[in-house]
C-alpha cells in the first residue's frame, strides 16, 4: 500500500519516520503535500515525493490528514472538487485533528468515504506515542483498519475505543504531554533553586517521570499503591505530597482536563 499525508508538520514527520524505520513503507510509496515549501524540504531529503498540491497525497491508499482542524473543510472539499469521488472512494482517510469526527470528514469530502479517526500524541516523534483509534465503522474494512493501526503502532502504543470517547482521550493522552512538560520544568526549577545545575535538573526530573510511568505500566499496581511505597512515615516524600494536596494539585489536573475536553468540542 501507499501512504499519503496532507500536511507536512511534526506529526506527519514522526509518522513517516516511524513507518520507514519499521519497514512498513518505502520512501517511494510515501507522498506528502503541504503548501509551505520549506516544510517539505526534510521529506524531500529522505527521498519522499512531495508537492505543494494536495492531489499528491491522493497517491496514497491511506491518506493521513495532518493539518489543523479549521483547515479540514477547505482542504477536503477542494480535493473532491479536483479529483472527483470516483478517484477517492477507495482511499482510507485518517483524521488526527482534535474534535474532527468521522461524519465531518465525510461531509467535507461530500460522499460516504472510508474514514478512521485517530488521536495520537507528540511522543510519537520518539516512537513512544499513545494513539487511540475509533472503532472500525463502515465502509472501512477490518483489513484497512488493521493497516491504519499498524501505522500508529510503528510510532508507539495503540488502543481502540468508541468514537464517542475520543474527545475525552485528548485530555488524557493527546494534550497531556504539555502538562507533563510543565511538571518536569517545575521540578527542575525547584532543583535549580536548591543548587543543582539546570541541565542535570532536567535530566533528573525527566528520568524520574519516565521511570515512574514505566513502573505503572510494568508493575500492574495502582498508582496510589506505588505512591504509598515511596511515602515513609514522617518522611520527606509525604511532606511534599501533603503540600501538593494543600495547593490543589489533583483538582488542578482534573479541572485542566475538563477544560481541555470542553475545548475539543469547539475546535473548528
């Protein structure tokens, strides 16, 4: 199969690199379209076929829509107008933009297209992404859905959920790297205040987050149980935990996620 991208930004770059590394596609079977010529240069250097015209992406059997939500309507309606429904009816379109539903992609294209909705996240750029796919729906076949899932497995882990949950997924996995980066930055600032060099502070904080996440995934233990393992009676950790609770740490996260989910319903 061939793979097309409308949009040549970071996510397209990450996915293209992942599928090439996994051996799912060769450079000659990947096509990237973006009106910004400079965005295409790194793809061109890899030997990938690029163009400023969206029709180039339609060479793909699977077309990943890697553009901002507000661009979807213009890009997809123009694609159908330029190429016609008959050319596009057997293509699988993959929506990866926040809040853009399967039905909306079909509406913008103007026909009952094959559409899979996916919510990835930026750690895909280091092949450690978390992508959630909407459950397969007609006219997408199980084989076609499997081919889409393979693409995202090349850049990390995948889950399959009902599309009705994908806006909630945005808050917990797609947007959440930003919260984690803020947490790492804040911990590093605290370390710097206590005399630790900035570069070492970032390394200590980031590795601690990475290791803690791996403990959750590998141990199967509840995060609260793992937290309790670190908190000794009258110790330093429980003192820090108490201060976080006093300042509304959990509630801040909950409220931030609520706002994120609400925004995902109003992105266009």
